[in-house]
C-alpha cells in the first residue's frame, strides 16, 4: 500500500510504501506487523514530516498493527529493525 502526505496546495510532499502482514509475513488486513518498504520525504518538508506521521495516520486504518519493521538505509545498516507501535506515539524528547 502507498500512503501520501499533501501540502496545502494538494501536492504530494511525502509518501510511504508499506504492507500489513501476519507473523509468517503473509499479507492480511488484520496482521500485527507493518513492513515499511520505502519512505520519501521531500527536502523542503523534512523537518515537518517523519515516519511517525505516517504511522499515526495509517494506524487508524489498521488498529491490529502492534509492530513496525523496516531497514534504516540512510545509516548504512542492512539489518531490519523491529519496533513496537507504541514507540511512535511517545512525545519527542522522552
């Protein structure tokens, strides 16, 4: 699935490609895992939008999701990271 964030003029400024899966990695709408394949945020809004914005927006559509996993490519790390969804609901600075 692809989700997008738009600016006030309706232009896409960020998008995420993700899939909801079960424990075995099979696609299903009521899975507990969200696999983030890709993320793009335009440089003009990088400070305004983050992966957290997408997660909070899409979690309303898929409330069964409890875990998020993705690869942090910008860090040069090839390992997949698994995070509880509650981590993305914490306020910054905590």
